[in-house]
């Protein structure tokens, strides 16, 4: 069983605001020897955010076909919506509203790949990619046909 995924971020407060828009909730805040951290739960999983004191530009795993390493997080929204395009449009609206709020740390949602259909094995999925607060890709998918 996967316990959590750890994500290093340039600005933990901006990252928290981003993941809150996806439905995550801060469960625990803490400090390590050198930085701020937190546990967040949502979308059926847990993430750990760690603020990097002197961040450098991250690699571009979505756009660089030679990149080797962890590629993206993937969230299954099958049980949250009957249409990934409609769900993504609502998510964009939430981000737009939140980005306009006073003292917001959020930017409008960056979509890397608009929803498209993809056959994986005997199943058809709607698949989209968005960018998190530090430009790392997140896959959103919804199973359309096949075993559920």
C-alpha cells in the first residue's frame, strides 16, 4: 500500500492553496530540520509537501521527452464526474475565482493537455494533464468503458 507521495515546492503556501482547489485538506503541519512541511489528504490519497529553502527551476517532465524519473501524479475522477471536460472546466473556474481573491498565491490553472480519449488495455479513458503550483504535471483521468 502506498503511504504518500512527497512533493518539494518553492512555496508551501502556494502549493497548499493549489491542492486545496483539487479537494485536498491539510491534516498535519510540521517542520523538519530545515523546512516547513505538511500532510494533505484528498482524491483517495495522501501527499506530503516540503518547502525547499533555495529552490531552483524544476525539470520539465511533460515537455522533455528525454527526462528520466518520476513523471506525474495521476488522479482518477471516474467517481466524481460523468465528463472530464465538464469537470476540468469547473476546476478552471474555481482556480480563476481563487486567483482573483485578495492576497491569493494562486495563478489561473495551467492545462498541459486538454481532455482526450485514450485506449489503455480494454478500457477507454478521458485523459487530461494540468500543471501544479511548481510546474510539475498532474494527470486527470476518467474511465469511460470496460471494467470499473
